[in-house]
């Protein structure tokens, strides 16, 4: 990732993920990056983080990882990587890969169904409709919960024990915010009035 500053690209990368990301096949690669809102970092008294979504080299998994910013803001520390999500996918297609913080302060991550072969279309339920899978979904997580866990699932997500006890008891993943998506590779929030 490069920083465009004062009309020019800086000489050194803001964050280098060389050897960590693959883009050799299909729709693999580095998808998006988003900065943690400054107020969130201030609230928890920690460094601000850059959150990145990419295809992991050797595993083909979609990874969402956070990297602390350097104290002077000149870059992000690769050595401080914290993997939030690692979602295995079957094929190098339909990875999704959008990450962004919503107006509610939660982190949203889109994960594609990870397949294009027609063979998989006959599986029932299709992975994007299967609530026990994170594929084919938009996920909503609390990235910086107290206690040091990588993330927490907000109780008001639609398939948590607090919101839908039957779905949770049947194995639904609480991270799921929206489902039934083939390749949700871009999303945004409409401004509220």
C-alpha cells in the first residue's frame, strides 16, 4: 500500500504485504483497506489500526487483518499483524473483500461465495444461504472489544442468540449481517438525515 501525500507518492510503502498476499489466479489479490476511526482508537487508548482484506498466499483464504499504525503515522507495522478473520474458499474466484467501518463504529467485511464451478450450484443449501458459513455474506463485527479478543459479535446482529435464539441454536454464525450474496465486492453506507 502506498501513501499519496502532498501531490506525490511517498518513496517507501505505507504497508508491504509482499509474500503474504497472492494474486496469481482469478480474482485473488489485495482487495481493500480501511482506517480505524480515530475516536475508536482514542476510546480504547491504543494505536489506530489499518484493516486490510486480501487473498492469503498458499491457502487461497480470504483474510481480514489489522495492522497498528506507527507512532509518527508514516506507515503500518506488518509485524503487529492481527488476523481477525480467515475464511477458506474453494476457488480463486468470488472472494468479495470489502472492509469498512460503518457509522455505528462496527467493522463490516464482505466475503464472496468463493466458487464459480457450476458443480457447487447444486449444493443445498447453497453456501451463501448456509448460516453456518461465513461465505457469501456481509459480516459485522466489533473489531476492538475489551479483553484483547480479535473481535466480538455485536448482540444486535440478526443471527445471534440475543436476536434469533433458534438460528443461533441451529449453528448460525453471529457475525452474519446479510446473506445470499455471490460476490459482494463493494459496499457503502448512505448518509442519514
